[in-house]
């Protein structure tokens, strides 16, 4: 299970001073009364989700696995980050699974899109397009391109059976197209925003296609829902973490560095940055969320974290038991001087790197560290982690007195871009 370790935060946080506000905000969240409450469908979703659609997701995922080499997921932001984070965390960066998942629709880069389209020329592929409206520019362009390629390869009739749309249940351009073409569709609930949608078909369909155990993912989310509704700061890990974050924000630590010691968790860092950055960065407020992978980034950012300006605290997601063991062998010549580590596992070395860095950053560098401890990376714990972070984010944003569920600032660049592109009305 998950534990929030505050033994290295380098200060005594007065949790009691937060009790009244946390209790009030918890009640507001549970009773759906806070700012942005139109988008709090995720709070009880692990227990209320559509079980019929869930079975359909698994059924069609099996069809994709049995009939295609590649699934192209077209989405941006919350429409792909959660699925990609879980996919890499659970299947690894060099997955040997029979179905390859490729993400498209998250960039305007002509080189990236060209490379993907060229690769798909000789692949048997299906498409999962994810958009509530169907008009999100990056995703809509990518879908038009990849759909055009698919129809040229196998014809419109067969293409219809290879396209799966996750969208609004009743309105929008993608819903209209899906109804017209007869695509298999999954529902993107209207009361759940993109960055909180990983437990809907947005995340579940690509993950089920990738062979992830989505039943256990949802069980982990349900356990987290139960654990994270308790108003007690000491008993609720999400609220304890939210209070720690708020404390450092109000004590001149405007940057949070989210750190893991597993490269397969780097995309979880990207999901983390969207969740917290888009939810809290409003009204001139909010922590700047950044991410790093140690020990890799100790050779780039390590100097700054250790001896640079004291603007940050670190949140370490530490997985205590790796899924795989690698043993360091004996070498007769020992020119690299590593025989003192022979028969030791890389996990042993990684743990000592973690402990050595923790001591360096806290005791010498005076950088506060909060540690989120997880036993192992599996579907259950992944589901738990996702829900834990979402509940933390809701509490954290409300502690700042901002709406956790809107993103008014994002709309500004879109309006400017549409004007420059010559779109009518802009």
C-alpha cells in the first residue's frame, strides 16, 4: 500500500492548524459543493462506474489484441497522459507485448507525425480517437491524417470497424461522426475533466488493449477512494500530502520537484505536471510542478538541487520492490573496480543511491523531501496512485482557494493561434 513519509521535510508542520479547513473542504468535495463541482464525477467513480461499458471495453480490447499489430491512440493532455503513464509503468519501456501502442494527436510536429504515418504504412493498425468535442486541434488533425491512411489501406468499410471513439455520449463533432460512420464508441462522462479521466474509457480502453489488468486497476482506485475520504490528516495520505504541499508553498518553496528512481515512471511525472499545473496554476497562485528521474538527472539537475537557490522541495515516489532482478557479475580483470558489488542486485545499488541522495539533499543541501512509498508497481497500486494524486490535487487546490477543475489560461493560446491561422470568428 501507499505511505506518505514526512520524516525528511526538515521542519515541524503544524497539521492541527489545518484540521478545520481540511475537514470543511473534505465535506465540500464529498458533497459536491465546491467550485467546479460540475466536474467532480471522478470522486466516486471507482464505485459508480458503468459496469456494462467496462465489460464492453474489455471485449473490444480483446478484439483489438487479436486482430491488429498496433493501436494508435489519438488524444492530448488528459486524453492520453494517464494511459501512457500507466502503460510505461506497468509494461515497461521495451514492452514485448504483441500489441504496440502509439500515441498521436499530442503535437503539431510534422516530423513526428510523418514518422508515425510512415511507420504505420506497413502495419495492421486500429485507431482509438479520444476527444469530448472532436474539435481539439492537435487531435482532430492527427485523426484526420491517420483515418485517411487507414481508409486508403483497407477501404472505408473495414476502417469503420477498426476505429474506436471515446467521446461525449450525446453531442459534439466526434459523436456526430461516430454515429454517421458506425464506430464503436465509449463514453467520456460530461462531469469528468480530461486530467481526471484515467479511470474512464479514456484510460481503460488503451490499457486493456495493452493487456493491463484493468480489473485490478479499478480495485486499487476503489481502495484509494475509501482511504482518501477520511477527513483525518494523519489517516488520509492524500490530505497529509496536500497539507505538506500547501505548507511549503506558503513558506517560500514555489517549486515542487517530483522524483522517481524508475525511468518507466517518467511519464507519470508528465501526468503529475498536467494534473497539478493545470489544476492549481491560477489567479497568480500555485506551485510549479517539475519532474526528474534519478539517478539519471543527478548528473544534470543534481548540482542545482544540492547547492542552487533554495526554491524547491522534492517529492520522491519510491518503489521498494522492483518487478525484475538484475545481478552484477564477477569480472576477472576488474578494471572497472566493481567486483566489490559482484552478486549484488541493481535494486540494491538503486536503493543506496536513493538513501545517499536523500541524506545529501536534506542534511547537506537543506532541501526538504517528502517520500511517497509504494511496495511495488502493479495494476492495483497504479490505480491507487492515480486516485491518491487526484484527491490530493483537489484538496491542495481548494486550500489555495482556486477551482481545481477549470483551465481558463489554456484558452488564451488557442484563441491567438486560431486568429493567426485565419479561423473564422477569431
